[in-house]
């Protein structure tokens, strides 16, 4: 997808940059989940069956989870830039790249505005009345899940046009799981089934981003492809 002429040294810097940016889409999800799970294990009172990872932004060491969300959001925006570079020439796919970037921006905003205490965390506390910060956290979370699901649907259309039926089907299923999981999680926020549904939506979203980033990565020629062919 890179039609720019190679520089004198033959190294395709544009391809190298695009591949590097797409790599952030692969590692963002695992970093978010690993850091969140470790914090959830070491934080007193945190229960994975009742509490969403975002609640770790509250109380002791809450700044670590805030930083985790913001840094991962920046990684998603970097991956979205990689999407845009890899998908040049396709209007639908270009919009998908913008929406992935929007998801990253929503993550950053969610990291800036922490949620309200819920289900006895932290310190056995709960918030009866939603604060502005808590409402904004939920709003950005909802928008983020929605735009990521729409991005997956657009990528599915792009894949269908290229005859890549497996990724198209996977993207559509991922969009369905993301939306359904978030809606169930929002409706049953304080119950175990709701927390589980939210976990499924989060993991499905990260898995789709990683899978699609890897797929696009493979469409970009290796920066030293010409030298590899010559050596062979």
C-alpha cells in the first residue's frame, strides 16, 4: 500500500513507520489488561466479579490505573494513525481509522475523569448521586465502545470488498459483542453478570484491535523487502 519511491539507501521508512504504529494496536490491550489485573489483585477490597477495572482509578494507587488508561489511549491513537496510513485510498476504511482514533481519545478522557465509587469500592464506599466526573466517565466509555464497534463494521465492509470473508465476519461479530456486552454491563453494573458482560466487551474490543492491526501490518511490505529478495 506504499507507492512512494524508495530513498537511495533502499530502506522504506514510510513502511517502517506504518508497521511500528500498527504495533501499538497489538500491545495496547495486553498492557491495559495486565496492569489492571495486577492492580486488582493487590488492591484490598477489589472483587473482579463485582467491580470494573475502571474503579481502580479510585483510592490508593488510583493514579497508576489513570496513567494506564491514558497511556493506552495514546497507543490506540498511534495505532489509528497506522490504520490511516495502511488504508489510504479507501474512504470507508479511512473513516474506520478515524473512529479507532476516537476510541483512543475516549480512553484518555475516561482516564482524566474517574468514575464514582460503586459496590463498596474503594473503602466500602458507594455514591448515591452521580458526580460530574462519574457521569463524564460513563459517557466517554459509552461513546468509546460505540465508535469502536462502528469501526469494526466499517472494516468488515472493507474486508468484504477485498474478499477477506473471515476477517469481515470476525469484525461484525466483534462489533455485536462489544455493543451487547457494554449495554448488559451498563444495565447490570452492580451485579456479577453485568461485570462479566463488560469484561467480555472489553476483551472483545482489544482482541479485534490487535487482530486487525496484525492483519494490516502484514499488508505493508517489509522496509527491507528488496534486499531480502536480492539475498534470496
